[in-house]
C-alpha cells in the first residue's frame, strides 16, 4: 500500500494553475497577434495584419502612460510572443518552478499596472486580450485571482519539488 496518494491538494493546485494560466497565456498572446484584424484576407495580408495588430496593442500599452515610446514598442512586439511561449511551457510542465515563477512575476506586474490605472480613473482598454475591454473593477478582480493562483501554483511547485514522489522507489542505505 502506498504511503500517500500521488494526487494531493498541492498537485491539484499545480495542475489547475498550469492548465488555466497556461491556456490563458497562450490565448492572450495569440489574440494580440491575430484576432483584431480577422476581417482581412489572412494569406494575402497576414504580415500587414500582424503588424497592424501589434501596433494596436502598442497603443493600448502606451495608454497606461508608464513607458517611453521605445519601451512601448519593445513590450508590444515581445509580450505576445513571450505569453505564448510561457503558456506552452506551463502546459508542458518542464522546468515548472522557473516558468511558474516568471508567470507569477508577470501576473503581479499586470495586476500592479491594471490596479494603478483603475485607481487613477484612466478611461482605457485593458489590453489583456484582443477585444476592446474597458478597465473596470472586474478586470482588477480577475487579475487578482489569476495572480493569486500563480503565486499559489509557484509555492506548491517549490514545495512538491522538495518531496519525493510517492511512487518512487525508496533508497535503502546499507550499513
């Protein structure tokens, strides 16, 4: 009989966090790159469409009034691809502690920026996904819940990494 179940509360939090946050990050990145200009003919103007979508996202990043124009361009052209990559790495689960830590830092950064904009009563779009979404208290609460899940997932991943897997063979130390 096994000492402990291979599936416990911490592992459930890790799985839920990986699937939910990984899926959201992949969707957010893809939507920022491809969704705003879906009415354009995809094969003929795909490059134009992607550059237009990234320019639209750059306007949303600039509306937070935190970065210089060069910083806005850098964030707008790298963040969607980084989100896709981090989401896929979370879904795969390889190097989970590292990627979960990066996702947690990103989520806490997003939460800070969104909360600041909400408290300053900025009438802007969130920029989270491709659709124009006004920044409201719902956005702040949603980002708070995602950030809390990311922190919890990261903490659980670090705790689980210290413990041997219940199905692993015990090593006997001979005298």
